[in-house]
C-alpha cells in the first residue's frame, strides 16, 4: 500500500504518543487568554511553544500594545509562582539574584533569594539595565541555577523568563549582549492591532466596567501535567531529512552576503525543539518541514545581524530569513 506523507491538517492517522491531553491544555490556555486578549494569536502560540520546550522569550514592541499584560495573563493560566522585575539603569545583580544577610541569632550569613526565584519571571524593559546586571542572567537562563558565595541554588521547574523591550525609545537603554540574546528561544515582534481588533479591544474594556483583566483568567495547567507534556514532546519522531533541512538553513545564515552574524548551533536546537512543539499542537507525533519553517523567523530574529549596508537600505532580518528559506529545497 502506497503511503503518502500526511499534511499538517490531515489528522486521520493514529499517533504513537497520546497527545489529546496536551492539545486540550493548549486549547484551554488560548481560551483563557482570549477572554481578555484580542487577536495576538501568533504571540500567544509562541509563548505556549516556548513553555513546552523550556525556552525563554524576548518580546519587542512599542508601548501600549499589551506586551506586559499578555505575559502576566499567560503566567496566570499556570498553577505556578510569578514575579515581575522592572529593569532600570541603577539595578544591581543582587537586586535580582538576592544577597547574603548576616543573621545575628546564628552568627552566620544567610542567602535571601531575590525575585528571580520564581517559576514565570517577567522582566520589563530588559534593555534598561547595564551590562553588569545583564550578565547576572546568563547562568540563570542557560543552567537554571544561581551560584552565590560558592553555593549553587537550582531554580524550581518550570522556569521561564519573559522579557520585554521597546524598539523605539533608545535613550537610557543598553544593547543586549549577543550571548544574552542567544539564550532566548524566540524574539516575538508584536505589532499594532487591526482596525476591527481595536474596536473589539474598546468593547471588551468597556464591558469589564473597571475590573482588572487578571480577575477573568483562571489557572488551567499544573506543573505536573506540564512536565508530562514536555516529556512527550521529546518523544516526537524526527526524520533524518528534517535534521538536514534545519542544518542547511542555519548553515546558510553563516555565510550569507547580507548577514554580518549568522545563527549558532543553539539556533539549530531552538528550531528543532520549536518544530516538535508546533507538530504536537497540530496533533502530530512527527515533524514536517512546515513546522520548521514556522519556527525559523522567531528563532532567528534576534540571532542574525544584518550588514550595515543592508540595514541602511531598510532590509530586515525577516527578509533575509525568508530569502534563505526559499533558497533551500523542502525535503519530501
């Protein structure tokens, strides 16, 4: 019997991994956020994908388009702890990590944990803190632990950093180090709503009659279930041609004439992990090229740097990523 490759919308096959509970959890999170958040379906889906694959997210957009609100409400759909840190130019590493305090009773120093010791951590305006404070996030984001005075304190799972930044106002900001940017699985660019969406935003705000958006959101996903879903994603089938497809695309970013800096192997891993999650959300236990293509722009947005000439011409990283994707043959 001849077997044709199933399409992303063709679910008439039997999965080797039971994905119904995971799909239902994703649907529940989207339904809760839809009570308050108008549009932004891609934004919400990328947040969910990042959560499922243990990634951190950088959210970029102008003020007033619900970056922070969406991140806070997303955290509220999870039965976990949440903390928010406002980055400022005078913020010190100890303000984030914590500090050792002398205990007069025991005559010893005790480590008092900072606000980063939580499950979902929202960092508002991450590019307002200087390099010293940015460097304090390196170990936390990559190894999910804090080392202080020779002692290592692991973060409690799940641990996810959601960071926002404003691309317009650059006064009093510091460019994020490339090593820091590379630790985010996605950079999500959030734009203005459409005219119809803005009308709906006004209507939903009016209907709330002054009630805070948080009051309408319920927690629908427990850490135990999330841990199970993460394990299921690791069992997703990935064929040899998909590995080659990802490597070909990321490899082309490293010697492209329009790019000064290409994607690292961490970018390849991010694309693979995100593609697995996209497949699962679609109800498949195997990855297809369309899953990879869906992941590439948010994965490479912040990892590749345009040459000065192309930047002056108004070209964007999205343009170049699309050019590269179009130039690589889709495996069949």
